[in-house]
C-alpha cells in the first residue's frame, strides 16, 4: 500500500492531519497542491474534486480517495 496526502500549508484541516503523521506507522507522501499544481490536476481528474486534505490510498493500482481530516486521521492511526 502507498499513501499520499494532498494538502496545502494554509489549510487548518490539513495542518491537523500533518501534525498526526509523525505518530502513524506508515509512510505518507506529502503532495502540496499549491506548490505543484499537477497534484491538484491529478486529484481533480480522479475524483472531480480539489478539496483538501485528501488521502490517496493506492493498493497496487486500485485507488481510494479519502476526504475529511478526522476520517483521515482515524484511518491512519488504525493502521
């Protein structure tokens, strides 16, 4: 499994998730949608949304996109 967090620095909900990352047992790639617009485009193409924070869960090419900071935090802590 691979994980990537779509976020931007000024988003308070993104900051909640980012503060949790050091506590979780998996590696999560950080993808700042403001610094690299291709991340935002990729998210929009896959989901039709550009809302952040958004966690991409890639299970050998099968992608699941998770929104809502509380849901993302609970999911990552459960791994």
